[in-house]
C-alpha cells in the first residue's frame, strides 16, 4: 500500500510538472510573439536604416516616435502600392506627428489615416504662398511641398527626419505659435528646395545652425519669438535670394554683419528685441529694395549712417530703445516713400533737419526721449499725411510751437510734452480737423487758450498740465460735446471761472484742474456728466458744493483743494456715489456735520476732509465703510464728541488722523493702524493713547 501511495504521489507531481511546463512554455511563446517583428516591419526598418544608417537605434527603440511611425506605416492599407519615396514621406510625417503630440493637435483631420497625405489637414493659404509660388500641398512627381501647421498646439521637438526625408520636395515649412522646443535640426539644411522657413513664436533654443546657409533658394526666413542665442551667421550672406529676414524677440548678440549689404533682394530686415551691439553698417546702402528696417530694443550704438538716404524704397524705420548717438542725417529727407520713422529712447542730439519736411508720405513720426536742441523746423508743417507726431521729452527746444503744424490736416495725435517750448498756444492748431489727442504738458507755454481750439470737433484729450497758461476755458467748448473725454490743466495759472457749458461735454470722463486759481462756484451742470469718473478742482472758489454731484454714478475720484471760501455743508447725496474710491475735500471752509451716508461708500479707499469747518461728531456709520478704506483724515476741523469704537471695524486702515479737533477721550488706536494721529482731551488732560 505504501508503494501504491508513493507511485500516486510521483504520478501527480509529474502531471503538475508537465502542466506547469506547458503553461510556462505558452507564456514564453507569447512573449516571443510580442517581441517578434513582422517581415513587413523588418522590411520597413531596413528601408529607413539603409537610407540613414545612424537611425538604427531610434527605429529599434519601442518608445521612440520613429518606432511608432514604423508600426503605423506597417498597418497602411495601401502600403504595397506605395513606391519607396512615398513610404519614406509618410514615415517622416508620422515621425513629426508622434514627435509633437499629434493626438492633441487642433487640426489633425485625416492625419495618420490611409488617405493620401496630401489631403491631411493643414492651415489655410495666405498671401505668402502666392509670393512664394507654392500653391499646393503636394506634387505627384516630387512629393510633399508645403507643411503649414501654424497655431496647431504642437508640443515637442522637430525631428531630424523632416530635413532628411523631404529634402528633395519640401518648399514651405511653417510650425509657428506652438510649444516646439529644442534646437533647430541641422538636417533642415538638406531641404535644397526650401523657399520659406517659419518657426516663430515657439520655444526654440540654441543657435542658428550653419547648415541653413546651404538653402540657396530661401526667400523667407522667420525665426522670431524664440530663445535663440549666438550671433547672426556670416554664412547667411550666401542666401542671395533672401527677401525677408526675421529673428526678432530672441537673445541674438554680436554685431549686424556687413554682408547683409550683399543681399540685393532683401526687403525686410527685422532683428528687434535682441542684444545686438555695434553700429548700423554703412553697407546697408546697397539694399536698394529694403522696405522694413526694424532694429529696436537692442544695444546698438554709433550714428545713423548718412548712406541711409540711399534706401529710397524704405517704408518703415524703427531704431528705438538703443544707444545710438550723433544727429539725424539730413539725407533722411531723401526717403520719399517712408511711412513711419521711430527713433525713441536714444542719445540722438542736434537739431531736427529741415529736410524732414520732404517726407511727404510719412504717417507716423516718433522721436521721444532724445537729446534734441534748437527749434522745431517750420518745414514739419509740410507733412500733410502725418497722423501721429510723438516728440515727448525729446530734448530742450528753444522757441514756440510752429504755427505751421496747423497745416498738418491729417494729424490725429500731437505729443509735444516735456520739450521746454515757450510762447503761446498757436490758434492755428484749431485747423487740425482730425486731431484727437493734443498733449502739450510740461512746457513753458503762456497766454490763454485760443477759442480756435474749439473748432477741433474730434478732440478727445486736451492736456496742458504744468504750463503757464491762464484765463479760463475758451469760448465754444460745447463744440466738444460729442468728443472730449479728458481735460488736463493741472498746475497752470488758470484764474477764471468754470463755464456752465462744461455740463454739455457728455463724453467727458476725466477733469484735472487742480493747483490753479479757479474762482466762482462749481457749476451744478457737472451733475450731467454721467461718464465722469475723475474730477480734481482747486483754487479760491466759492459757493456751495452742488447736490448734483451725487448724480455722478461712475465717479471714482473726487478731489477739491482750496484754499477756498465755500459755504454750506457736505451734500448727503454724495453717499450715493457707490463707485467712489477717493474722496478729498481739503481747505474749503465747508461747514456742518459729517453725513451718516458715508457708511454707504463701500469701495472708498481714501477719505480726506481736512482743514475745513466741520462740526458735530464722527458718525458711527464710518465703521460700515468696509475693508477697502486705508486712509481717513479729518484733522483741523471743529469735530467734537468721542471717537466711535466702530473705527476698529476698519481692519485695513493704515492711517487715521483726527488731531486738531475738539474730540473727547478716552480712545485707544487699534494696533493694525500704522499711522494714528489722534489728540483728544477731557479738560486739560490727554485722554487718547496711541499704540
């Protein structure tokens, strides 16, 4: 019996061993099947490695885009019908798809399908294609011509296969406004037929590869908006067909190579927002077809070469925010086609050459923050097509505003602030029928405002702060009723009365008339200005604060600064100004109590009622003003009673000033108030304590 048991045990063990062996064998067979590449896959892999032997590692790595592309290609329904060049082409496009997270593209219709790759989704055509003479995606004889995947949510890197596999066909490559990182593959230099390369507003780094110089058919090179570094390649001088060159908004350094003067077809040279140094090379005079010269926001130095006057096809010059010195060459007047000239923020000095008046097509002239001297030439009035004239802080001029500016009938914006101009405001400015912004702040202008100014019926902003102009508003301001949005006469010598017609300026949003000697009452018609959000007045005014102010539902800032001889009390209607953020009435002689409606001003951050004749107590409702209030000063009035404990509810209050009143204690300032200016007495003993 024991023998039979032993035999049975052995038999069962043998059976179990056999079963386990079979199961393990099956698993090994499955693993073998999982790792076994089909004959078709091996054939495709051999095809790739025979063309590019160094790609054996990438096509064997199961996690690589190349391996994924081969797997996809293996499953193509019409694979057997494709010639080798088409298999390579589809493989390359598949590698691009997998390298840039194609499943998340915004436009990936038909991509990775069995349909012909020439039908896969791409961006719509635009005028560039006509100029590049590439109007179709594919050519049945040579292959893929145009790859345009702009703003398509590509995330990843550019595969080197793009340059290798489409070297004999591709003419257009646009992969802009995407999250493409890494460096520019040197293999792109193999695209011998390439006409346009645009990889801009992406995340490329590194330098421009020298191999790009081999692209002899290149007309359009756009690499702006990346993080490229290094210098501008001298080899790019070999690209004699180059028409447009854009590398703006990168970190490219070094100088502008003189070889650019040999690129006779160059029309656009755009290198702004880099760290380029040195001077503009005089060789640019050879670029007879140049239309755009954009070099702003760099570290360029030297002077503007006089040879620039030979570039008679120039339309736009932008050299602002550099370190250019010297003077503006008279030859600038030869640029008869020039549309815009921008020279802001340089060290350019000297006088403005009278030849500037010959720029008959100029629309925009911007010369701000320079070191100019002399007088503004009268010839500037010949710029009949100019719409924008910016000369803020452009130097220390002598003399007055030229009356000839009144001949610039197309002018929309005139900025002459901070130029030390003297004399009076020319009445001829009233001829500027298109003017919208007349900015003359921070000069030495005197006299009164001419009534002719009110003939400018499109005027939106009149700014003359910090001048010596006097008098009052000119007659006829009702002509601005449909246009004027802001008037600035801060710190002048204005000494007239505010006209009631100001209430007709229904578009008015900002009025800044402080630090003057205004007289008379505040017109109640101000209450008609429903768009008004800012008003600042000052001077020896009288009368009462009009209750109509409470109708200014959009008002955010109200400031009345004396010394004034106002009568009456604070209008309770001001409690309805729900948008108010700043309320200041200072040295005006207003009397009466603080209105309890102050508690309704929930957005108020600053309240200043200093040096008036206010009486009564501080209302408990101030505690309802909320967490927006940061500053409250009521000093030098005739307030009495105790300071309400509700002040402690204003937890964002930084300054609390009530000294110079007749307040009683005791009161302890809350700890969160940084500046607590309090004085209150019970008899002769101080009853207020400041922490």
